[in-house]
């Protein structure tokens, strides 16, 4: 670990695209500003650790009570409708054809 002493307004360069600026010292803390390319994630370590601990606790709670994620999601879905029975199409010779068009001799 590199340990540096900086005064407010002074900067630290990391690589070509990250600049850390000391903004001010406050009693037991320091305010810093970080400039980095948009694609570089910047997170506070304690937040990442808290999220990881909460995710682990939730995963263990789900495993302990026997309810799996898949079962929980299935419970949210409506049951699938039963398929309609298929019957072969029967033709009725007395029924008029549906695509017969205009009657003969009638001008439209």
C-alpha cells in the first residue's frame, strides 16, 4: 500500500484516466473527489461488503426454509390453461362456402 500525505487541492493520479483530489480535511475524515472514465465503477468498500452480506443472508434464509427460488417464482405465475381438445374438421355439404364471393348476376 502506498501512503501519501496531501493537502487540500492536491491531486493523485492513478494511471492515465483517474484523478483523486483532496478537497478538505475534517477532524477524523477527509473529503476527496474522484475523476474517472465513465466505465470505471467507483464504490465504497463498506457498501459493497454490506450488499454481499445481505445477499448471503437472503440466500441462506431461502435455503434453510426449503423454498427454492424456482418454486417461489412458479407460485407467482397463473396456471397455464389446458389445451382445447382437437377434433377433426367435418365438412357439411349443406353449409354455404365461406369464400363464395358475390352471387352470380348481381352487380355490386
